[in-house]
């Protein structure tokens, strides 16, 4: 690769770094108010739990057999969709990002899956790492680093590190987990993610995070991405959602999006608090 091919993405990455460091903090940003909402929700949860009794009943209306049928059907669809694929170098690459080997009709299928992946011109893994600057209204601004991909066809790492500040204090978050592909096609990918999250700084909390992520590649060089999930803490949950659009330049992707965090009190479901705002960044596939 010549210097010119690397120079332009390098400038873009440098600009994102500067933007993340120098992102202005709006006057309304207040992480202390966010902390107060979290602690109040935890207090209300503890009061609601006092004196409650749990009841359980079970019934079998025959629906379990239908559920089992559809589970098996999805299992076969998933196996065909994920087991015999391999990847190009990046979305919209000339050779095609997602490709498939012929389905074996004889021999050991599991051995055939492995052999075809190595025999073809593609590879059986993909990864991406991204850096973005973001702002959440009434909380503050900061930077977000992400790393995700499939280490082998349908499963791989899914991690994030973010830092948000209102100019007076900060909240740092670290997430580590797995990315599990459900459906993979060139124009559309759907996956499940599971993560462990740790907050430090203004609040020390930990959670289990899970949700769905969708990636679309409708027409070169456009990329679309959506994410919806739950951050499940011990005494409260935060709903999260992201909508994103970007464009590819070879293995680099520039993107912009919007993020939502929503806190709902179990004691008063009609009362909720939300923090949302835009983000801008760059991502590299390899």
C-alpha cells in the first residue's frame, strides 16, 4: 500500500482523535443529575421489593411443541447461513464481503466446513475497530472506542470503552463480551451480543448487557447500522439504542449516528428519564 492510500484515512483518524479530546461540553451537561436519577431508582426498587411475595404457576397449552418446531427450523436455517461462509477483506470489497462454499453432500460436514474455509480465497474471520466522539444531552461529551467481529464465522469478541465528562467529573465504562451472528448476507447482517459492563468514576456499578445489532449494506459505499439492547444492573436497567449511517472508503468507514439511553423506574413505569445525542467517528475493517 502506498503512502497516499494510507495518508487520507490517517488524517481522518487524527481529526476524530482531536474532536474527541476537544469536544465542547454543553452548559446543560450534568453528570451529578444522572447519578441522582440512578440512586433514586435503586432506592425506589428496594422499597418496592419490601413485603412483596412471589407467585408462580405453570400451564401447558400445547404451544411448546410449536415453539420447538420453529426452534429446529431456525437452527437449520442458521446452520446453512453461517456454517459454509467465508469473508472478503471488507464491506463492498471487489471479491464480495460474504461468500459461501458448496454444501457438502458426503463425508464429515464439520471437517468439510473447516477445509472449505481455508481452501477458498477468503477468510473465516472479520474484525473492526472504531473511534468516535459523542455527546449525551444533560450528561456530557466524550470518546468511545469499540472492537467487534467474528473470530470464526459466527462468533467473536464484542467490546467497548467509553469516557464521558461534564467538565467537572467523569464516568468511565468498560464492556467485554461476545458477538454471535444470527443471519449473514451481503446486504443484511443480524447478530446477538452479550457483554459484562463495569462503570468507574462518578458511579461504581456493573451490569450484564445484551441486545441485537443490525448492519445493512444497501448500495456502495453506503452503510447502515442499528442497535437495540438493555444494560441490566442489579437494581435498575438502562435501555439503549443506536441508529447510524456511514460510507466506505476501501477498508475504512466514516460514520455518524444518534444514541439513546433510557432509565425507567420499576415502581413508576410511566416515569422515565432519557439521555440522547449524536456521535461521529471512523472505523477500520481487517
